[in-house]
C-alpha cells in the first residue's frame, strides 16, 4: 500500500501581515534531507534561500481552489521547497515564479493561472477536445490540467509503462473531485432544478469555514490557510490512492463478473462479485457501454463482512438514487422473519425502505430474491 505523504510544514508568507508560518507536504526522505540542510553553515542556507521558488496567490478570504492549487504545485519537485506569497500587490506578484487565482492573467507560458478575468472561459474540453468536461475551470482546475498527470506520477511512483493508468486516474480525479471545486468557485449550479435540500458539508464549504469569523480579531489567518491546505491536500491524496489501490483493481473483477453473468441467472441481468463488495457502480455503467451489454444489468450480488449475501440495485446513472429495477415494494422496510414470511424466502435479513439493497443469509436465498425481483419486470 502506498503511504500518504505526511504533512509537516509549508512556508507561507502573508504580505499584508509580514509574518511567516510553516506547513508543507514532504516525505520521510525529504525530511531527512531538510534536517541535513538545516545543519549546514549560514552561507549555504543563504544560497539555498536565494534559489527557493515563490508561489503567488491572493491574501484575504481564501477559497478551496487556491488552497488546492498551492498544495498541488508543492507536490512537484520544482516547487516542493517553494515559499507561498499571499498578496494582491502586483509588484510582489511579479517576483513570483508562478501565480494562481490572482493577477487577471491566464498564460501557461509565463506560469500565470488566474480565472477571474472576463475573457476567461476555459474548461477541460476547451483546452483538450478529448476531455468531455465543460465546467469552467478555477485555479485548482487550471493547475490540475497543466500539472495533474505529473503530480499523479510522482505520488504513485509510476513509470512510463503506467501512462494509461495515470490518464485514467487523472480523468477520474477530475470528474469526481476537482470539477466540483471548479463549479462551486465559479458559481455554477450543479443542476437547473431547485434542490430539495442543502449540501453544506462539501470540501469547498469546509474550507470556507476555516476563514476567520467576521467578528473575531484574534484568529491567525496564516494558521487557517495552513489548515485549508492540509485539509484539501489530505483529501486529494486519499482520492488518488483510492483510485490506484482500490478502484482500478475492481475493474477487472467487474469485467469478469459481466462475462460470467449468465452463470448466475439466465436473464443475464445479475452480476456476482466473488471477491465481495468492491467498487462496482462506475465500472458496471462504463463496461456496459464498452462491451455493448444488453439487456442492462439490474442487480449486483456480493457477500458482506459477515459472510451473508447482499443484493444491490444498479442505478440508472452514476450518482443517481433512482434504480433500474428496485426491489419489490412489499418487501421494503421489513426485516428477518417478517420479511421471510412476506417473501416466502428463508433466511431473509432485510430490505431497505428505499428498495435499493437487501440481504439474505445464504446464496440460495439471495438467488430466490433475485428471481422474484426480476419477475416484477415481466409482470409489468
């Protein structure tokens, strides 16, 4: 298992206050190197200081996108020892090697990555026609677009032979992590409908709450920005390693289950995951298209940690709570003997009130649940 890079210290200079704090992502080997450098003579330290690169971003209220952009840049070898200068002073920004989320310029050739100017309307798709995402990019999205694959290679220690895996992870991390940050920072609604409830626990909201309160004068903004970088950084690293260590290996398992689906049920609409409940929804939906699967898969079977069996409905699309074929209405919300009596199937454990998942103690029992659930479609 890949170990997550640890948070130690990143040098962050806030130009409006003139103070300094430290918060940086470094590996054990880098820590040892830094210790050796710290014990060198003063002339060596001065020389090193003169060579340190500077990342510029704005001061004042911070947001998820520039906190993540700064964190991402520091994962690159050329910026791992960089100083982060937070200011809106154009003269000070001009001294920076790279500037994100401030300055009114997007120019990769001069390492300027702002998205606030009126002329800016770039997306992943506009910058690369092979990418499908049309959400306007924030500073996080811009940095990720230009440096993301290198960053992923560095985190996962991938060689050239792993380029395909890096590209797959790059796309999934954008789709399932970065794009949300881009959309929120640019004020783009997730959908055209009126939401039925408010989501206030997303990463952007949590970063926002780290800003000093309007009526609190004793909060150190430097420390809060440090916390923001640590927060977004830890979640980014967790997402990348999840796709490498869990999501990608699951794809092979799901593909094999699709190829063997007629051995489970003659309908071909049920998958059996022999290795337990690995991440499958994304893979089922994408592999169906790639393999031109028809009829569409309705249910996935797997064992839980107690060795009991689960049946789970396939959603109509990724992220949807609507199922292709929910479990029978008369089973929903029932448990144990009451469910077994109602269904006529021994060993029932439960069916969720939402009708998207159920359980049985035995494989034979779960197969009977499958067959009755599939019969709903034929009865309609």
